[in-house]
């Protein structure tokens, strides 16, 4: 019996790793599509495609099996707040991505776990020890290496990505809270709801019909990969310990570097690589320490 439970747990962890890997393989395509489209289309139209496509694709995927229970939530205000934060985070990111290399934007975005750690104290009531706080401080030093104040801060786009990262971290904290009450399918539907409603009211005033098959494909990628990518992350983190699953999220940097180089002709410089290495290392350490903390808490029960 014990052996069967161990095998089942290992199988869940493997599935979680595969789901996280699938998710991070999607995110560079979302960012690349947004970067490509923001050069020729209004940001409002790009944002509408991101959220309306997200909502349509996930409803089509989950409604046939779950029917109207898909929209049933015990925390509607929290879901709306969470969806609003995702809208704000994506809006800031799309506004900035046209001015930054994909790898640089991704590296700055990896600061989200540090902000989540800081917010977990007042919002989730968690205890954060000196080791995790030290990793947060060193991780932010890595972020400064990537954006290089004095040079990077002269580019308003880096500030927007930082603001996007902070907003997304707050979204993640609320996602942790709502996961105790609603199933992930409901969460991912509501994640696209506010963005769809708000952008549907704004986008028609600056609408431009896509002019090529590539642009149509890019618009479709925004919604499809955006919806299912975030859903895969939620499912992955429910299948195994964050200390094991979360570090695979940093694989997004590889895809961003490859696409950034071959599609946009951008390649990170040495300082960006060094900063990214520090950010990833500290993020992995924070995930590890969180795993240790959870095991110690379980042992005392």
C-alpha cells in the first residue's frame, strides 16, 4: 500500500513537471506574438485578443464536461480582483514588450517569486526566514544587473515590465488564496473574464483588421497559449511540490532567447546572462526552502 502511494506520488510529480514544461514552452510564443503585433496594431486590440481568445478557448475546452458549474465560485469578488490584476499585468507587459528583447523582459519577469515571497508575509501570514529573505535581496540584485540603473532605467519599458511583474506577483498570491475554494478550471475562466469585458468595451474604438495570415495566427496564439499556459501552471503546481515543479518554469528563458534571436535578432549580453543566472538561482533556492518549510510543517501535524 505504501509502495503504491509512493508510485502514485512520483507519477503525479512527473505529470506536474511535464505540464510545467508544456506551459513554459508556450509563454515565449505569447510574448513574441505580442511583440510582433504591438508594432502594427493598437495595444487595446492586442489585449482584447489575449483575453477574449483565452476565455473562448478555455470555455470550449471545459464547458462540455463541467457545464454551468464551471462558472460557480464561492469567492466572486476575489476572482474579479484576481482577473483585474492579470489584465493590468498583461497591459503593462504588452505596452513594454515592443521596446525590449524577449529574453530581457522574461528575466525581469522572473522576479515575481521574490515579490510573492515578500507579499506572503502580510497577505498569507507565512513566516519567511532569513535564508529566503536573503535570496529575495540577492535576486533583486540580479534584476538590477539585467536592467542596469542609469542605462536600463532610461528606458521606460523596463519600468513597465517591473510594474507588470509586481502586479502579476499579487495575482499569484490571490491565486494561492482562491485555490482553497475554487477548482482550477473555474479560476482560469475567471482569469480571462474581466479582461474580455473591459477590452471588448475599449478595443472597437481602435480596431484594425489583421492584414496577413501571420497576424491572424499571432492573434490566435495570444488567447490559446495564454489560457492553456496559465491553466497548465496551476495544474502542475497542484500535482507536486513547488520546490520540484516551479524551477522548471525558468525554462521559459531558453525559448525567449531562441525566438528573440531568430525572429527579432536580439541576443542577451553578458550582464543580462549574469543577472538572469542570479535570478534563476535565487528563485530555485526560494522554491527549495518553501518545500523544506512545508515538509517541516507536515511533520509536526
